[in-house]
C-alpha cells in the first residue's frame, strides 16, 4: 500500500500550537507512508489540487489528512480523492484542531499528540477496504408534521414544486401560535390577514392532503421509503358532512368550558370551531365536558345539525402514509408561568401570559378586542410587562434566550396605547435584544412615540393589594427600588419545546437537546438537516424563532426535500453492519439494541439468525459492541481496525 499524509495548517488555528512540518516529517517513518507534506489550507481549491496531484504522481492508494473535524470536511476530502481515481473510503481523517490545537497551548505536547493521531489514522487506513454504495428507488411524497407557519410554508413550497404533501396537525386547525396573534412586529400587520391566505392555500392545493386533529403514531422505514402511521383522533363529527355553519356551537348548552385556543381566559362550548378563519373549519366535540359523554344525555348538537354530521360513536382511526421524506415543524409551547411563584402566575387572575394578552387584544378573542382585566372586566389603565419569565434563568433550567419576547412586548406596549389611549405601560427588562431588520427602531418607537417606560431590572415579587397588583422590583440603572401599582401584569413567558417533542424525536430517530428541542446535523452548515437522512427541521422545533426565521427555515427544509427528490435513485452509505451468519447464535440482542430497527430475525437452515436491513442501518455500531459472539462487524470500523488504532497508540 502507498499512503500519502497531508497536514493542514488551517491558517494559525493548527500551526499556532502544532509544528505541522515536524508532524509531516515524522509521518514518513510510519509503515507504508511514501509521501507526507504540510499545507496551508487542505480544504481550499489549491489544497485539494495538491492532494489530487500527489495521488497521481506518487501512485498513492490511500490518503490521510490531519486537519479539522471530520464532521465538517470529511465529505470534501472524500470527493477529492475520488476525483483522483481512489475509492472514497480509502481515506482517513485525523482531527488535530478540535482535539489538539484548540484545547492546549503547549506546542511540544500538541505536536506529539498530533503525531499520535496521524499514526493511528495510518494504521486504520492500512486495514481499510474499498466500499461501494448501493442504489435504491424512492417514494417522492413528503410528510410535514406540524401546521404552524413553518410547516405551512414547507408544505406549500414542496407542493408548488410538484410533490405530493401530507400535512399532519395535532390541533383541529392549522395556523399554530401565529393564528392566535393579533398583530405582528415590526410592521404591526394583522396576523390573520397574513396567515389566512396561506391557510386557505393549504386547504385548496391539489397536492396537499391535510390530516388535522391527528398525531404521528409510529414511523418505520428509511430515507426515500418511510412508513408513517397517523392516528386520526375522534372528533365525533363527520368532517365530510360538516359545513362549519356553527349551528351546533350556538345551541350547545355546555358553554363554560376552558377555551384552549383563547389560552383558557374565556369560556367556550363543548362542541366548537376554534376561530372564524379555522382551516379546516369543522366542529370538534370535547368528550371530557360534553353532557352526552359525561351524563349520557343531551344530544342537542345532533338535533340541530342540518347535515347529520354528529357521530357520538366515532373512534380513533389509524391511517398509513408512505413517504420519502419528513419535515418536523412541531413548534413550541410557552413556559409554565406558575413555576415562578413570586409572580403569582396561575394564582392571580390579573397576572397573565403574553399570549393570553394577545387574545385580549384580538378582535376574535373572548372580549372582542376590548382589553379587560380577567378578574373584574374593567379596563386596565396601568399595565406592567415583565420580560424573561422562563428565559435566561438558570434557576428554572432555562438559561437560553427565547429571542422574540423583547419584540412582542414592545408590540403589546404599542397596541395597549392604541386600545387605551390614557394607559401607561411599564416594561421590566434584563436586556433588550432586537437584532432583526427594523427591530431596534420598533422598540425605540414603543418608548419614544408611545411612552412605554422601560425599567432595567428584575422583578422581585408581584402581589395583590386594594384591587391592584403591586409589582416590586429594581431599577439597576438608577440604583433604586421600584414599586408599581398595576391593573394588569403581563409575563413574557419564554418558549420551550412542544409537548411530546422528545417522544416524537425518538420515533423520528433524531437527536434532541436537554430542553427537548430537536438537534440539527450541523449548527452552521446543516441547520435544517438531522442525523437521520430524509428527516428535516423547520421552525421553533429546533429552537425559539420568530415568524420570518420560521418561514425562511420552512422554505429551506422544502428546498432540501426537493433536492433529495431530484434524483430517481438514492445511494445508501456502505458504512453499515454485516452479520457473519456462521458465528451468529440468534440471541437477538442486536435486534433489541438497534435504535433504528435495522436488524431483523431470519431463519437459515432451521436456525434463527440476525440480518441487517442495509437501507435502514445508520452505521452507529451499537450492535457491534452488543453482540457477545462478535458476529456483527461494522464496515470501515471493524474490530481489527479499531484494535490496530489502539495498538498504535499504546506502542507510541
């Protein structure tokens, strides 16, 4: 074998603390290394050109590049060696940036460690074998999970690109959180005026199938060929017959139930349509409050329905959808303000969340757009907004910034003045974060044109006194204590992962962080892709985002799906597990361990054996470490290759 070694300076990132020339010189002493050099930027066009030229001139049969993380540039270098005529898997990469130069300043120690990493890469390469991917056909349908603005954008873009789209939404209408907003910042446009046409487009698009009031039950298969079971929850109304006339909601005698769409600050009927622009505009019965289900007698809705759409015996239904790609756009939920006991959220009716305040401001809300205190229905003259409730707070295990709270608070301060001209708004804040286009100007407008008083400091407590809510906090700029008598307190609750997000992530076989947000494949280079091929992210399921970011990411995910489906055949990664059928004893431990369900049990000459489903296997290697007989080997990471690396390190 003829091996070439290339040591990258990465500017001063590596060369600053590693003697790359010395590493290259020492590499020539390793077995079967016939060429070694250092280069300024191996990933650049001249750097790749140098690798290709050396392969041809030196007749190299394998290449080691010592540079940055393989997560970033391994595909780049594999394509380079392939252009030179080598098999792309006759290449190894040693990470001497993240693992060496960035974590230590001792140049001599770093150089020695870099030499060791190159040595073990060479030993592994000596045992590598050429691998070839196989090809398989794909199903050019896409499923979008979540019908918020990001999911709607992804679905419409895919559908406009000629793809059949299945949109799954767990609520009875699409629209997500944006449908609950009164206005949007920084233009103060009507939210439903912007979102409504897109919702209608979804309902009328010939390429989109909408499953509202449905949830993903299970997911099987692999990129290009997923099988998704969708549970269509019982609505107790036949949506094929329902016309959305609203006769049932008008006559329903059970009228004092919490209204989920209005964030539980107003009552609704047991059978209802969430809001006038709902898509689909169909009624749903809540069996936990409906008298027909609770007491066994009522049936008013069935009597007044002109089309006979009420079906009290309706059951949940499972439908299977075959798709080639999945876009997760499940959005976010709001932090539970009752956890911040010092603010009285959940205990005092006049302490509400920002989203509840949006419903009070909205013309389609419980008060018809007239701002009234929940406790007594009076118009509040003094409104206090408290920022960062459930954000940037390590004590609540929410150290991250939710991003859009500063902006929607400024918007609500402006709208408060519009609704109640003689009102005064106070905003307690930690820092104002307004980096978007026209965002900082918008917050300035709230202060300078609408008279909102911004107080930099945390609020210590909120308590009732003589019909008022007393807000006690600090003004850190003035260095004084502040006490405000408020009629209404609005908490800017932070964003957190949607309920059930971790469970969905496990079904999708993708990673999620400690807070439940889905993790992208690479934070910079692959922001909408995941570690599972064919599964993409859009919107706040990945982390808190405002509307423009969510829409942009929805379109980005759609672009990735369209790029995936631009080919009729896909290539599978050959770095997968293989079973030595002679050594397999059929214990089934690998089947239980595999997180991707890529191993199945087969019968061979009357004996149970394991078999890897090549197109499903992701090459994680769990089965290899689990098998007690050593009957499973992971291509490109065999036991012999790993042991050779360990031996090389021990002998250095």
